[in-house]
C-alpha cells in the first residue's frame, strides 16, 4: 500500500545556527592562462602528495584532514534526526536483496563457474562445479580475504585454461591500484607471485604458464602491459607493450575464441588493437591497424575453423553509428577490411560477440537496446523481441565460442532482472534466473513510461519514468530526477530495487537521457561533449520543466541526483536553476573541471581532453570550460539544499574537487540552505565496497531526498 504523508516544511530548508558549518580558510592562489588571471582560494585542499594518499589515506596532511573531518562531523550532526529513518531504509533496501544469491554458472570445459554470495556476506565468492556432477568448490572467498580490512574490493578473477590456478586482483584502499595474486586451486594457497599496482584485469596464456596484466605508471595511468611467468618474481616480468602518449590508456583482454590476447589502446575517440597468439605468449604483439585520430575500432574472433576471420566494430569511413567489418587473421590492416554489416544512421552498434557460427550485435535504435543474431554461414539475421515500452538489455559473454547458446539479461523499471539462455538456431529462450526480491515485489502496482521533453534547440530528450499506479499525477508528487550525460554512457531503464523505497513513499523516479550519452546514437554523444557540453545541462533542465508541465511534479519538489561526470551536471543545474530543485545530490562530483583539465599530471587529464577539450593549448576550450565549470560558476546567489559525497582515495574525481566546491559555496552564497559534504575517509570513487555497506550510503541519500521534500 502506498504510504501517504502530509507535506511539512522541509527540515533541511535552512541550516540551524548550532551546530555551525565549517569554514575553510581561504588561501588564494593566482594563475594566469591565456591572459586570464583567476584566483583559487581553496587550492590548498589538494594534497601535495596526493599519489601517496591514494595508496595510504593516513598520508593526508593534517590541516586538510581536519577540514574534511569537520565537514563530516557537521553533516553527521545535521542528519542526526534522520538516523531512525536511515535505519528503516537500510532494512528495506536489504530486504530486497537475496543474500545467498548466485550468478548462473558459466560453462568452460569440464567445469561451470559462478560468482555467489553467502547469507550475510559482503563480498563475492568464486565457485565452480564439475559439469558431470560433483559438489561445489569455493575457489576464492571474498569475505575471508576482506577480514580485518577497512576497505576491500575483489576486482577481477580469471581461472587458468588448465583449471588448476586462479589469478585475482584486489584493492585495499579504494585507490584502484590492484594487487595481483595467483591461487593454487588444489591446495587453496596463494603462490609467492605478487604483482602490485595493476589495473585489475588479467588474461592467461593458453598453456597456463603466463598471465598478462597492465601496470599503472607514476601518474596512476594504465600504460604498460607485462607478461608474468608463474613462479617467478614480478621484478622479472617482461614488458610487452608501453604506451608513450599520456592521453591513451591500455587494457588487456582475450577474444571470444580464446585464440588471441588483445592489447587495446584508446582514449575517448581513438583506438588501436594489438594481437598476441595465446598459444605463443612470448610472441611480440602484432598491430591490427595503426591509430587514426577520431577513428575507433574493436576486435573479436569467434574461432570457427571454417570462418577464421577477425570481426571489427568500427566507425571508419564515416560510419558514425558504427559498422562491422571483417579481415583475415594474417592480414588485419585496414586495407583488408571488408564490410559485413554496413553503417546505418540511427542504428548505433554498441558491441559485438563473435561465436563459432554466429555474430551477435547489441544495438540501440530509437533510444532502446536490441539484440541481433547473424548466422555466419548464410548471413541470415533475426532480432530477439521484447514487449515493454522501456527496458534494459545486456549480452553476457561466456567462456566458450563453439556454442549456439547466447546468454543475455533483461529487465525494465518494473520487471526484475531475468537471465535467459537463447538458442540462436531454434530461437527458443530458457529462463535461467529471475531476480528475487525477498521482501516481495508486485510489478502490477507500478507504471513505467517513456516520455520525451523538448530541449531549447528543439531536440527531443528521452525520459524514463517509474511510479506507483496509485500515485496522484496532479503535480503534488515529489520526484527524484537522475542524470549523467558524458563519455557516451547511456543510463539503462533497468530494474532498480533501491528506487522502490522512494517510489513506495509517493516519489516519481525519473531518468533524463540527456545528450552526452548515446541514447539516440553517436550524434547524441557528439552533441553533448566539447563544444556541445552545455546541451547536457539544458537538456536536464528541459526534462525537469517538461515533467512539471505534464503534472508529474512541481518546481521545488524535484531532487536531482548524479555522480562523477553526472555530479558536474548536478553542479551546473544547481547554479542555473536553483528554483527547480528541492535538493541536489552530487556524488563524487567532477566540479573543478577547468583546474583539472589544466593539470596534465592528474591520472585522467590527458585522456579526457577529447571529451572536454584541452584548455592548455586551446583558448576556446579554456573559455568554454570556464563558462560552465561549477567551481568557476560559484558566486553570490542562492543554491538549493546540497548533499555532496566524496571519497578520499578516489583517483577519478579527486576528493579536493567536491571539497573546494563546497568551501567556495559556503563563502559566497546568499542563502542559508543546508549544504553537506560527506567524505568517505576509507574509500574511493565507488564508495563502500561491500554490498551492505553501500546500502548505508544509499539510505543517506534517500533520507536527504525525503527530508528536503518534506515526505519524512
């Protein structure tokens, strides 16, 4: 039943006189770029030894720590009367999680592998079962590995082809510098092999004697690929590939066939790939095609003996929404590329999976995902059909290529996630798993809609909505409006159990699919980056205004939420239209855009220039970023209530960005709306790593949203 609440004056509308909010001391630093002199009063909040802090939070300077802890204490005091509500919310959120959950086992030769959680466990377990029967084996126990640690994340694991060893990587600070270890499956003991400061991904050679990994450089960038021989010191590892351009990141993976190890080199608009035969791991990597500015391609290999080709997903030759080409394994350069699936404007190809007899494409058309299966023998294609108005799809890659079975997941904002095995020849689908909601979920009580708002330039911005069927749509409902809008990342209209705690209290939950994502093709991304970045912000405002006009909510009843680059969106709209929002939640917000993009020593800065522009070399990029960067825009104006979350060891959005932003707003604003900064002093970009620890942070956000809208 929908719980009705009489609206009251939001308790967070103004900050009380006691406790008093912290005040950071201004220590202005002047910098002149392109003839423009700016004063940064809070530059001192950036630790000089920030690299050390990412690896050891105890290294943080005392004055910076004192300020962050004062902000944490202030937030705790302001939110003290929300403690009981947060406890109830955590119980609700946890009640929707199947605690002893498991993924659908993925077959690989004699075994099937899965990730699972035990009841009450925070971290996953890697398990396997023999396909011909037998009891389940636990290969890695995340809870045991995390014991006694303030932060722990099991980033990745990969079993060897001989099934006797498992490589795994862990992060124990939140700084995303992963330590790689090798475990003997028979004994359950780790070998002496320990490799620090990796990116977390690992790939085995076919003979199970080597692993390939990427090591972080001095600037915390994934820049070098190494080959490690099992049983030897990490100091003896062979350098396989070194990237000299700081604007490019490096990753390692394998083709679906397992025949090749892939070294991928990329920034946000340009890429190249190198191949290493998995059965000849000491062979030098072979370049597929040299990088070409603004041209992207990715490579897969399906392994069929009768069809030994590389499959290449690329935007070459003006294929903005991408096409699929093929090339001979022995001659993979562009000169040998032959189109297999031509470019079609408005049909964005997101990914391909090459199997021995089929090629699977995940596409997006009209803002919705589609799975298309192509039989390689004759080119016949068919699409897997779905009925709902808005939904989310994902192809789940397995270990094997010699198969006619495709595994995928499906959900919508009302339908819990389902995992299907689909026979690509018979076209029959078998439900292998449906997400359980232990506390109960009746989809018929909810409505999901797909709407479109008109942006200032006439573009139609998709909006996904979820609300209870009995929620009045007369403008009285509070709303949580989520947005991201960067890097081409599209927010799926997926089932979100966590949203139900707000929706069941009368909220409308909405996702604004703003430009900067790829919801409507690559053009949608192109028009929301660099010169078009401000479209992201005006799209979000247009969505909020449309939902008001359509009767879903009213100004001052909307809570906006976004994180990371979406946190920059939050900073922008809080400055542009504070009147629209009852509150704004900015998680690890990228708000000091100009200073960060002017600093090439930071981990993500050079690779980010294609996304935002390079303000060091380009005066127009400098002026543009300065015009919209939230930190630069702080001034004498009012702001809605703000909840700002940060992570001390975050290498993506460094902690000082939100800290500086909050300090500046406190000093320059003209209102007394509540402003809270909470820094997780023992975590990074993703917050708490455990699945239940994260619920505390979600409950904090939701209690803030309920408070500023006067619902509870």
